[in-house]
């Protein structure tokens, strides 16, 4: 306000420049007069003229405003090829073993100054995200309620894959590609429950048609589900990318069951404090690109 008065010599014109009312400028001027015990401006003819004290304040005032403008106009950028940064993440089974290994391999080649710390799902993630001790959480949608990740946090979907059922290569019905619902329910199942729940997407779909399945074993991740299926007659229902891995590694067979299932989804969560941080934003965008093929 003081600088605007020095430049315009008018309460009205200063108010127009600052986009405030003339009364607001007058009120601020009264406060400054009390603060400096000096009138600062006196009316001479049709304009306000600065007192010697106001004139003396002008160089320091303009220098300070110039420095502030420099700070406000500064654009902080992040160059992954030269920047040093450690990204801290929590990552559940599905995101961890799909796009993440190849992405970190690419990072070692393209951005050798960057380091990564990836931990498992645990309580208290909201506080860690808010404090900055943790940059991102990548986990299935079922973790949102358990870990209170929906409160004040930002999120975006990184994966959305169809679910398919797989069995061992020597399963009694392994040679039969298309199964009836009765075939599907005649064998025990492996439930993957990263959140410790007693049912999954398959159970919700079955309940909607008045049916249920026998869950013989519950495991915390999809990798374990593939191992359990390999040496038994059990059925595991997993995201399509995990089924492809099981087919290549263990010879699993995919079976088609007449049951409408929602997609398996995973999200990325972060705290709004770091939404505009250049390094943080770059890493989020890089992850989104890396997981693009897993969003069907």
C-alpha cells in the first residue's frame, strides 16, 4: 500500500492499483502513521506528497518488494538426471511385482542419482504421508478403509485389470477351458486378502446371485496364491497380468467362468502438501506412465 501511494500520490489511484476500496487504503495509511509517528503523506494541491520519512523508506521498500517478486516468480524445477533424491514408498503386492521392477531398472539406467525405498503396507501411513517421511502409497482399493487413506489425501487410480481364474496344469478340470458355475464351486479356492478381509470380489459377485464358495486358504498376496494353486486342486482368481505370469512360470491354465466380476483396482495416494513439489510431481507422473498398460 505504501509503495502504491508513493507511486500514485492518490488514495483513489492506489486503491485502483491494489484492487481494494479507497477506505481500505485510508485505514492502512492511518495504521502506518501511528506505527511511524509521522503523517507520511500530506496534501499539497490536488495530490498527496510524501514526507521526508516516507521518501527515506522508499529505497528499502522497493528493494524488499523486488526481492519478494523474485521469490514469487521463481520456478523451481526438478531434473531427474542431475537431481539427488530418495523416494519413499509403500507398495502392496500387485503394484510391486508388475510395473515397479522394470521402472526401477529404467531408473538405474536413466536417473542414477535417484534412490528408492519401498516398504510393505502397515498402519499409520496417513501420518507418514502428512509428515513427508513417506512420499506415496500404492495399494489395492481394499486398503483404503483399513488404513484411513481416504481422509484428506489425494489419490489416482494406477491399475484396473480384469480378474481371471487359474488352476494348476494338472488340475482335474484343467483341460476344460470353459467351466460352468457348478464346476467353479465344486473345488476349493484361494482368497487373496491384502487387507485381512474374509471375502473378496468373487464372494460379493456370488452373494449377489445367492451362491457362495469354499475358501480353503487365505493368503496376503497374489504371488503366494500362484504357489498354492500350483501344487493343489484349488482355484485362484487373480488380475490378468498375474495370471499371465503364472502361465509362464508354472504352466497355470486360465479357466472361463460365467460370473460377472468387477476389475481389480489399485490406487496411488499422496498428501496435498506435496502435490506441487516438482520432484514429487515428476515421480507421480513417471509412475502413471509406467502403469499405463495395467489400466484396462
